[in-house]
């Protein structure tokens, strides 16, 4: 398998935000507890990175295998377009699973059964997205489950790994991480909705029953706008409640710029043309939000020294 095909099947570009969730967990821990185990956090990131690649391989593999549309197999699926052997794809897929299994076993040994539970839930959601008698990507729950798993479960896992053994991670900490991550969750839900609207015709041909198909494209676009508005509205609310630093309020100034990125998508939903603009907008929000939280943590550290 050449590098280009590996990149397409692993969708490696989508893993760039994995590091953002680690940074979020680190700055959250330092902001609230003044400590973080970087070794466990970085090992967790490496495991999540390879799990992400494995799941993307798995999703492409299962989508091709389960497809009932010959047009999808020959003209849309990366496997079909490149005429790659399913056996080779399968070998690469299982090969990618070795690293997270080894790292995961070490982290479970060091940090306990909660890491095991978090790992099982995360991998389970990833596999069930495209596998089983009723894959998540064929149901109306797929978009929401994916958004929650990526933006909530991963930061909670990183936070637990970084605080394991300190006695500072409890249910209150988990709830705080979830609250901090809410703007990212609604932004990612928008990304999932845009993916569903862009793939609407292909999903119908493959017999899927996604949220977009259930509620219709017009309602899906209205839900997209509402979810995007909530992503931004939550930031000042969280700042006022002192869940995140006040400096995150600066992100609201970015709203007009991001909305301009979304306008072409709202006019036409095309996977290769306007969907990437939504991903660009989501990335701007997520990265800007996390960086401002980091700045807030640094300011708090400086103030405590002074």
C-alpha cells in the first residue's frame, strides 16, 4: 500500500485535533489543580492517535464491504477507486491495532480499571460506527454519538490519565471537563451534520437512515445553525460561571469570520467543495478556544507567582 492510499484510508488529517484534546486536558488540570502527569498523558495521546487511524481504516473497510451501491463502491469508496485488495486493507487495519493495545495495557496497569472502561467505551463506539447489524452511521444517533465520543470522552480520558494517582480526579472533575468541552461538542455536531447533508444521496442509495435523512435537509440545516449558535453562546456562559477563564470571551470576536466560512456550505452542500469549509470553521473554533484557555492558565500561573 502506497503512502497516498494509506493517508486516505487512515484519514490521517482528521487526527490533528487529537493533540488539541490533550492540550485541553493539560491546561484544564493545571488551571484547576496545578499538576498533570505528562508521561501518562502523552502515552494516552499516542494510543488515541493509533486507535483513530485503526477506526478510520475499519470504517472505510466496513463501508465498502456493506455497501449495496455499485456506484459507491467504484466511484466514491477509496478502496474501490484504488482497486485495493480487502485482504491488504485488513492486514494494515489490524497492524495499526497493535500499538494502542500495548500502550493501553501499560496504562491500565499503572492507572487502574477506569482507563480500561474508558478505552472499551471509546473503541466500542468507534467500531460500532460502521459495524454490526445496525451500524451507528446508518442510524439517526450516529452524528450525536460521534460528536460526544470525540469531544467529551477523549478529553475526560486524557484528564484522568494526567491526574491518576493524585486523588484529584472524581465525578466533579469529570463534570467540569464535560462542561469545558461543550462548545467543542456542538461544533463537532455541526461537522457531522454537514457530512450527512453532503452525503445525503449516497446514504439513501446505501439504505442508511441517518438523522439528516430522518428530518430532511432543510431541518438539518436549521439544526446546524442552531448548534453552531449554541457553540458560541456557551463560551460567555461558561466564562461568567468561571468554568473557563474570562479571556475566552475574546473568541466571540471570531464569530463573523467563522460565519463567513460557513456561508458557502449553507448555500450548497458539496462534499469536496463546501464540507472542508465547515471543517476549517470547526478547527478555528476548537483551536482558538483551547489556546485561550491555555493563555488563561498561564496568566493564572504568573499571578500566583507574583
